[in-house]
């Protein structure tokens, strides 16, 4: 997969193939985590975070997240429904970890150590 994602023609073929996208979506979590380190596969992977504006609203989702360098305390806005109210404050490590929450306004707005934060959505409804 890393080799395939390194060429624009191959990436285009993958993104345009329903069969390929289904296979990637149903791959083991370890495959997803490995793909996140490829420079062509980025969603939220910046320092500081690029989630300082509204990313998605009113959705329940499973996020997988981590910090590249070390443990950090993160804050996301704002929880919805059965996930509680107010901001979502949690600690991340360098290990990919799932976090299931519903957000009114998903926005990564604060972190303690400013380590590079990475996250991707595994499921959303």
C-alpha cells in the first residue's frame, strides 16, 4: 500500500475504485494506522493542529488518535448527546487509541505540550 500511495496514478485508481476503498475500509486497524504515517495520507496531522476551525458538526464518530512525540492533554469542542456536555478533554500517547464520542462542533483547539497530533475517523454516523 505504501508503494501504491506514492504515485499519483495509483492513488487516483484507488480513490476511484469502490472495490479498493471497501477493501481499505474493511482492513484491520493496524493497516489503517500504518497508512496514516504515509506522507500522502493526511487528514489531521499537523503541529499545531489544523482542527482550529469547525471540522464536522452533530456527528457521532470513532476517532483513532495519537501524538507523534509524547503524551499530551488535548481539548476538542464540543460534546453532544450521550457523550456529555462542554469540551472533550483527554490525554493522548504515541500509541493509536480509539475515542468514541458525539460532537456538536469537532474542533481540536488546545493541547498542553504542542506535540504533533494525528487523528482519523474510523466510523461516523
